[in-house]
């Protein structure tokens, strides 16, 4: 890619959808991990004190399962294989240009203007376009031909989100 518009086409895989879920539901997974840890502690206390060992074992097992579901990709893969069959192994195309994002997937085709994008959540595996707290679109980083393409596209996106979604920054009132 030499410059905008940036185009990419890829086949959606199970791991792509899992990456999307992990970044969008990050806070939910954190809450699940804390709740599971609390259950583990309660279970251990009940077992060690001998007050109710059976309930302690149940709480400990439930806590371990909850922590495992929240902190590993295993449960997410299982959910995706069952619930996202309609989009796994389908083609997706994206064009990122001055007007915004044009998406063509198995479930939707449409344009998202930059004025509708307020944030970009990203990690080494995925880019997620957000409007406030709602995801608008996502692209796995593997969809880009090279690290340079990914970097240029990400910089372009961040510049346009800043231009479209950010309020004017206050200027300093301190005397110079």
C-alpha cells in the first residue's frame, strides 16, 4: 500500500472473532476473573476451616472454571464455533480512506464516516473501530500485507479519528 485509500481483503477465521471478543469484552473478562478469584478464596476458606467442605469444593471448582473462562481463549473459541458459524470462513473487504471506512462482509456492507468513529482499540492482533462504547467494525492485523502497511494505516486512522471525533483542545491560559 502506498497511501490512502488503504484496502484489505481477508477470510474471517475463528481466531479473528476470538481476538475481537477479547478486546471488546476486556472489562467483562476482568470482572469474571475477579469473581472467580473470590469464589476460589471462599471455597478454600470453607474447606480449610471445615465449616462446610462440600460447599467449599463446589465454590472452588466454580471459581476455577470462572477464572479459566475469563482468562483463557478456550471458552471464547467454543462460543465462536457455535455462535459465529455464519461469518467464519467468509471473505471481508475494507477500504479505509478520507471519507471513512467502507466495509463489505458476509453480514453487512456499508460506509462508516470518520465522524461516527470516536476511538480505535488496538493490540498486536486486531483493530476495532469504536463509536463511544460500541464497536463499529474490526480488522485483524494479519489482514495487512506488511508491518509497514499496518503502521501507515493505523497512523492514518488515528489522524482521522482525532480530526473527526475530538473536540478542540483547550489552549493553555498560562502567561508565557
